[in-house]
């Protein structure tokens, strides 16, 4: 093998629990359902599953509003079922990563109920309460990620509380040591149950400006854009003091063997890489969302890969993500043919790949009629394209009723793309492609851990080299639909997205078909 850690060598797979597999016919996925489908993950070849939140929640934001950090919501199952899932996963060599949502709780959490009970509550300072601005109105101009002011007026106590998201998601005060202590105990609770790591929700937002300064206007904002981007969020997050808080969380995790800490972070690359922390004491993997947020063309992606690699701190391990429950699906963004090229890119770049459930069968965003919209991001600001229901549509397993997802009415409409069973039967399907790529990566120390260089764009073609000692791999991807002539080094073609492409020696002028990506193997 190599001396990489499991999460450096491995592939992470995100499960959105509501939408993976329903076991009890209520139309909502659950833990027992996930346990039934673990063999799919094994056959795909991934190493870890990350579960979006499963804790008790009023579901105002579908689990990202936690009312009890130490239990499982009955809609998903019980702690006993969680333990069984972890045991089943571990038996198959799969790690389990939990979502941890520390920035805010539900407004129904006992901490907030107490905090809201009055200015003298012992938990008052667990949340962020402020007097009105001198002339009246909200204390700052900060905007909620889900529309409107980030401040909610509490008439009974005559103060506002901060909610970076819904008003049902009050922000906790991470400057308060008691909050930090309580939350660190929550991590221990789950670590003691055997979880292998956490994906920490909106980690860059944990600390807000100590002076509560107003955010400035964003000069680049245009009419029709996300209303929240009218302001540059300089003060609602990414404050210098956040790194000490994160280092504290990391110390808790490091007291256990071999656990992983991922941070969800939407920031430009120079700020993103600060989340590896001083001396590497921050997140192991600050999520790198650039393949989601950047325009999909060879020139832009080449620049992104080079800049990201150059920005990484010493020892900082890279990672790449194509999709998640907040973002339009890759196959909808770049088209089904190009989604195959995207799979090659994700699985051959240097660093840990994270896959979003359903992307391995080429699922598309599923349009949701207005009367079935569930996501508050859409309900609060309809028609702006901010809704996330389309990418949360249930997994398509087979051709039986409700695609094998549920015996009851699914909580969101189902898509019409081929199911796992159909992709299984289709030669060269995207599912087979994902399996081949993951197997190739798993078997190849160069793709897993080798250096990357030679990142370049030529027309629609993106290329780079991976190398380890004398061994080299070239990855050449056509991001366009037209054929593209390229000059390849003398090497052996070992992989192509194009069915029927002959493997074996190549070199010199070569024609890549539209939407074709190839991997070559050579020796120095
Ligand atoms: C993160 C989650 C998103 C959630 C938000 C508030 O961005 O990924 O789904 O709505 O945080 O918790
Ligand atoms: Mg269910």
C-alpha cells in the first residue's frame, strides 16, 4: 500500500438520508433503508459515507435545524438503528461520517427555549442577542442566507437574535466557552459511538465580527442575482478568531484514533486554505467547491487546479467535490455526456474526491411543481432558482414502484433517468464508468497519492500529469462536444470514457472525440 491515511486514499460518498432508501413506507428515507443499501456503496468501491443530519429536528431546514444533538430523529430511526448501521458499515470496511451543525440550533432546542425565556436566563449568552440599532431596527444590516434580515425581533425581551439562516435556526454564540464545551461534548458523544469523522456545517461562520459592523455594498451585484449577495459578507463570518475555535474542535477529534474533520466552506481559495489551520491544526479537509462554482471550461479549470495546488499549505491535503445537496447536479450543469468527463476529473485529480449520491447513475435535477416545493430557500424567495429540492430527489434504484425507493408516496417527486438496476444492465453506463474509475484509482498509487503538474488547457482540452517516482499518468479531457486533436506522449492508453476505444500504445497526434477523457500510463 502507501503511507496515506484512509481519508487521503479513499473516496467519500454523501448520502442525503431523506432521499436514499425508505424502509417503512412513510416516503422519507431512513437509517434502516441506508443499511439495506450498503452493498451498493461497496460495489461502487467508495470508502466512506457521509450522512446529512439525522438528529431530532422540526425539519424547518430538513435536519440542519437540530433540536437535540445527541439523538436520532424518529423519522430516521433510533440510536440503536444508528449503532446497527455503523456496525454494518464497518463490517464492510466503510467509514461513517456524520454531519455536525454547530453554527445554529433549532429554535426548539431546549438551549434556545431557555435563552429566549428572558434576559436573565442562564443560557441567554449561548445565542447572539443584541439591542436594536441606535435609531431602532436590526442591530446590523446582515442578511440571512434564506432571505431578509439575519435578525429576528423578540418583543418579550426587547432584543434581536441573530439567525444566519432561517429564524428557526438561531446562531449559537461560539465566543461563549460554555457553548464550546457543550458542543465538544457532543462530538465526543458520537466519537464514542464509533463515528469516523464529521462534516462540519458552515464552519467559517462560527464567529462573527466582535464589533458588529455593517457589511458594505457589493459593487458587482446585478439585478436578478441572489439578493443576499447585495452585500459583501465581511462581518457575518470568516473572522480571524474562528480558527482558534476550529482548533479546539480538532483537538477533541484528535484525541481519538484516525478520525476525520471536514469543513463546509464557501470562500475564495486564498481564504479557504486558511482553514487547514495553523500548523495543520484546522480541518483535515476544508471542502473545495471550485468544481461546482466555476464555469466548466478547460482554461478556467486549469487555472483553478494550478491556483489551488499552489495555495495549499505544507502538508495540506487537497480535495475535490462535484456536487452536494445544496447545488444543482453535475449532470444538469454540464450535460449527461460531459458528466462522464467530470467523473474522470474528480477521480484523477490529486486529493480526496467526494461524490454526491445519484451522480454515479447520472441523476438530473428533478423539477418540482410549486405545490410540492419543500425547501425553505425556494419557499422564502420563489422563482430565483435558489431552491434545492431538485437535487434532493429520491435515489432511483430499480424499475419497481417508486423506483424501489419507497412503498409510500415519496416526499419529493422522482426523476426519470435510468435507475441503478438499469445502469447495471447497460454496458458502458455512467455507473460502470464510476466503478472502473474508482477501481483504477484504488489500485494505482500514482492516482491516489502522486504529485500533479503539467496542468494546461489547449482549446477545449484540459490535461495534467500525475507522477510518483518514475511512474507517470497523463489525464487528458475534452470538455467540448467537438473532436479535438491533441499530442500525446508515448504511453499506454489504459482508460477512456468512450466505449470501444482501443487501449494500448499511443503517442503523437491523437484525436479525442467530443466529451472523451483518457488516462495514459507511461514510465519516465
Ligand atoms: C449548509 C448546509 C445547508 C443548510 C445550511 C444551514 O450550507 O449544507 O443545507 O441549509 O448549511 O445549516
Ligand atoms: Mg422512512
